[in-house]
C-alpha cells in the first residue's frame, strides 16, 4: 500500500477564521456564589463542635444552660 504524500490545499481564510475564533472565544464564567444571609448582631449560629468528654461533662454538671456557659468561656478565651 502506497502512502499518499500529496499536500492538501488549505484555505487561508478558513485557517484565519479558526485562529480568530480560538482566541476570541468566551471562556465559561465561574458560577456566582450564593448570596449569604445578612449577619444580625447578637444572633447565634448552629455549629457542630467536637469536645473532649471531660470538657462537656464540666459544663453540663450544673444543668441547663451549659451551651451558654461554653459560649461565655469561648468568648472570654477569645478576648471578646
């Protein structure tokens, strides 16, 4: 089987248009971030927090309000 070594004629206009399209094609934009809810001062946010059992028992030993006590201790530690 013989190899065909003839050159295919290229159309300069098609080549130029393809090159132009390649550099002017719009790239897809990243999806916009979902809007965040406004932060209201003094409100609390539900979070998941992993604590040592001893720490949890310390704050729970005085009964209800243990989450408020943990929050107060964290605020004091953060200097707030």
